[in-house]
């Protein structure tokens, strides 16, 4: 279906991958993996046509439809969820309109009535063959799987939470059923039940998809091929993610062994050339070895990716209780959650779980005073110093660099201190000079976390902070949460990440 031929792509002076040759067949279920900043999203953008490779070609074999998950797609806020999902089938609705027009016209044109009725019936037969009369049933099935039950289909888009909006866009893509789906971190914003449903859906999907995910269990469940960005190429592995890890470790050992072997060979050649190039008797031999050295296909030394060293700055407090809630009700006009009662002491960690749209983010925003409570009480420590990280990667200005962003937030820091904190967050010297809009989702998340490393807090409220992060960054984040001396509230749906946390759980239902 799709051929990727000799693709090379660089990012500044850094080679992401070179001479990549891959193919996508009509039923391939592919997971694209790699560390934050390795070029995964760039690769997806090249396949979708949003970016061009430095060299090489992407060739479609025949006519195929492509669908891309764009979680930032613009939607008319005034339409309902059902209207938005029905737009997948606009072509069929237009066919139905034409058929009805023929039938109406036949009643007015006796001379041509039979011909018009036959034209209308022909369209009806086509609609039957295309499953038009099962459209609403199909919409409800997929929508329900992603949390849009019957009562939510009539909601206007503008009333949806950020997570619900992202799910709605995913829902439409699944209903479109393109020949190739490109899914960049589709489990972000999904709760446990939604993720389980999506696993089953993708496993039974008859067409091809290419997805990026840092969720190992999800990749294991849905993928039969792994593409790994590694060794300055994208290598194909057959099997699921667990099988890939075993093969990848062996390949890494082989690559490093070959690099060391070549370095010893280069060292011997350079030593011989240095000792013999000025001696008449051995000058030709030295020249011969110089040619060997020049023609040698050098193996690149693997650069160790930056591993975040996260340690949240702590503001000491003599107080015991950080937050106390009693019979708290949260929502906008009507309650999403009621009778929420809990006590969070300094040193306590609390994981808030529950379905999307159940009110988790609303609860967090109510606790920090961003939206008013509907009823009940919130008693917040008078010395609470709150650090809040929202789930969405929203920026006032995406054109500034991470250095400029941190300097604007903390003007008292000198440039050396700014670079130091950004490095601890896991951003490289080159990444901190790029506009934020050119950073990957994982790199932007690290920038958000960086602020919490600088300013001391005693209460952290983190809304899905693990979204977009690779396994190294997630491990560092979990360690930082566990070691934080203050109180912490975390929202997360990822089982693998949650298992790393030493934390109590409040389940909203």
C-alpha cells in the first residue's frame, strides 16, 4: 500500500535517520517507538504529507484513504456530538437527499415519473449496500466505546472537557475507517475502560494503522510490527512490543560491539599512517591505508539520550493538613461529582482515577480556585504553595524558546541557571534554542515540569503529567513524585505509570 524509499531526515545538524526503507501492507498493525525527540512525530508528518523528507520518497501504491489523528483539530463548538460524528457520512446523506429529490420530482412530473423513481431506487440500493441505514447504530457503538453514551450525544461540543474533545476527534477518525490510520499517542486522555475498548477495536480493525505510543501494554495488545527509531535508522521488528525489546537489546549489543571493533581498526590504520607516511619505503602503504580509511563506512557512536533528573523544589511547612474537603460538589452548572470528602496531609500522595468526563480535572480546578465549588467545603492550608500542571500543552506564545519561556517565568535566574534547570528536565542544549512549537509533545511536557523544579511548592497538583513522556522520563517523574516531601495529587490513566507510584487512590464514579 505504501512504500518508504531511502528517506533521510535531519533536525538542524542532527541526523534523525538516513536511508530508511520500509513498507506498509494493507493489514499491518504498526507501533512506532523511540525516545522523546527521536523523530517519531516528524516521521508521521512526512507520511501524512505535512513535512517533506530531506531525501527519498514516500510512494502510495494505488488509491488509498489516509486518516490522521489531530487532537487539536478545529470543530464547530455550536454543533452537537452526534452532528459532528454524522459528518463522517456526509457523502451518504447527500446521496439520500438526491434520492428523495427524485421521488418528490416524480410526483410532479407524470411523464417522467417512472424514470425518476428508478433513479431514486437505484440510489437507495447503493445506500443499502454501503450500510447507510446502520449509520446511527454504528455511531452509537463506537461513541459508546469511547465514553459518549446516549445522553452525551446531544451535548454541544463547547461543553466538552479537553479529554472528551480529544476522544471525540478519535471517535470520528475510527468511524471514517481509512485504509491507513495514523495515531499519535491515541491513549492520551483515555480512561482505563476507553483504552481497553480501543485495544479490542484496533485488534479487530481490518485495515492498517501506524501509531505512536509510550504505553507498553497497549503496544503489546494491538501491534504485530514494531518500527523503532534507533541507530540513525528506523528498523522493522516482527512481533509485539515485548518481543521487540528482546530483539532490540541484542541489536544494541551487536551495534556497540561493531562500533568498538571498527574504532580499534581505525586506530590501527591511523597509527600506521602517522608512522609511515613520511618514510619513502612505506609511503605507498600509508597512502593505501588512507584510502581504506576514507572509504570506510563509519559507524556512528550512539549518543546517550538525556535522562531527566527531576527533583521538585519543596517549600517547608510546619502545618499538617494541606487540603480538607467535606461533602464537596464540583461542576459548572450541575454537579459532576458530589459528597467528595478527603483529607490530604503534607507528605501524602493521592491518585485520582475515574472515567473521562467524570469530573477529575473539574475537581482539580475547583481545589485550586480556578472554578467555584457548587457546594460543600474546601479547607486549604494557609501556607499552601501550589504547583499546578494542567493536562493540555497550551502556551501563550509557541514561538519563543524554552530558554525564553523560563527566563520570562523566572527573571531572577541567570542564563547558566536556566540552562541547568532545563537540562535537569531532560532537554538538550539544541532543544532549548528551538521554538516551543517545534518541540515534540514529550519535550513540551518536560518544559512544563521544569517550572516545578525551580519554584518551591508544598502541594503539587498534576493532571496527567505522564502524557507524551517516554519510559525514561516517566520513571524519573514517578521517582520525583515519590520523593517529594510535600503533598501531591495526580491524575493518570496509565496502569504502567501508576504502578511506579507509591500512592493512595481516590476513585470517582
